[in-house]
């Protein structure tokens, strides 16, 4: 299993074909870093739509522009569905807002 690290996330595909995404503690997610991070997904997934597991327990900051980019449906191009694991209220609110 090869892990890829961007400025905001660590990502890898597991043996079941699930894309794991783990944010880097304290990262700053702006539109540029989010687009750079999103650009590596086709390489990891082989260009296929996949199931994703997002570990939302790390603390990070996301700009309104980056949040709007996520809400635009960009994730739908590379994912069948995304499960989010979190223990933080703000992450639950953010996920509900994006949905």
C-alpha cells in the first residue's frame, strides 16, 4: 500500500479498493491546496470511481472558497460514496452543510 502525502492530506488505497483520506493535523486548506490534492486522485484510483473513508478527527482550517469547491460536487466525479469518521461537532456540521 503506497501512501501519498499532499500539503493537506495523506491518502492511500487499501486492499479492498477503498480510498483512505487522512487530513494532516493543523493544515490550512485553501482552494489551491485543495485542487492540488484533488488532482492526485485519478493516479491513486486508476481513474475509477471509488468508495472513500475520510478520517475527520484532525484539526485543520478550511477557507470559504475551498468549502465552496467541495460543495460544487467535485467529489462526485471520483467517488461512489464517502464515509466520514469524526469526533468533532464542527466536522459533523461541515459534512451536513456539504451534503
